[in-house]
């Protein structure tokens, strides 16, 4: 079986995307892949990588366009969330400590799961929910 690059890219909106890019690099060990600033200094589009995975993000918009009515920053959307981003990491304890030191709000401390993963859940400074753990399923492999 040929292994393809990822086809799913979580996309996020941030009120202060330039600051959040720097925070995500410092707290979660992302690397900047591409950052395109708009004329007003906001982020039109950015790509941050973590190993072979990537997220995309940009600045929240304050317009009346139909897309801007749908895509909101966490503060605009309200306190409830219907999704989280899960990222498999090699050393979840060290990652947890790094994120906590950078100011991530820990929602669930390090927990050993019954299916063999060790996870923690946190919020970034603007309210997006992230889950990091050791469970790393791969296409073509049987679940453990």
C-alpha cells in the first residue's frame, strides 16, 4: 500500500493569529511551514507542521460575508466546542510539561487510557481545545 501525505488539515481561526503562531511553536513544538500576512498585518493563511502533519490557521474576520458568519474564533463561537484536535506525540509527559509551562489551560491531566494511550487535554490561550497522547493509529494497521 502506498502511503500518501495527509489529506485532512484542521483549520483554525484566531483573534491574534500572529501571536498564536508564536505560542503554538513555543508551547506545542509546531514548526512554521508558511505564513502569509494580509496588508493589515492579520494572517491571511498559515501552515504549521508537526512531523508529517499540518494545521492551517488564519486571523478571524469581522465582515458580513457568509464564510465569516460560519468560521469563528473560539471567543466568537462561545464556550462550547464540538471538536478537538488530537496529536500523537512521542513523549506526552514532556509535551504536557512544555504546554503547561507556556500557559496552556490543562482540562484533563495526564491520564492512562484503557485502550493503551496516555493523554492530556488542554486549551490554548484563545480557547481552542487540543488533545495530545501516545495513541498513534496508522492507515493500514490493525487497531490495538
